[in-house]
């Protein structure tokens, strides 16, 4: 993970060492908006609009 952060985020080694591990872990494990669960009421409303 350290190598990826340095390469893709253009961080220095010191930046990585100073970063909040748990916040970074939460960010990296977040799902895309399209992959998140949807509220059934919103889903039903969208279904009704398409009908």
C-alpha cells in the first residue's frame, strides 16, 4: 500500500508516514456510488417513474 500511495498519490515517504492510517483505510475501502446500497423507497420511486 505504501508503494501505491507514493506512486499514485505522488506522496513522499514522509507524507505516507504522517497520514492517518484509519482514515486512509476507510477511503480506500469505500464503494463507488453505483455500488452502494439504495434506499428501497427511492428505488420504488425510480421504478414508478420509469413505468
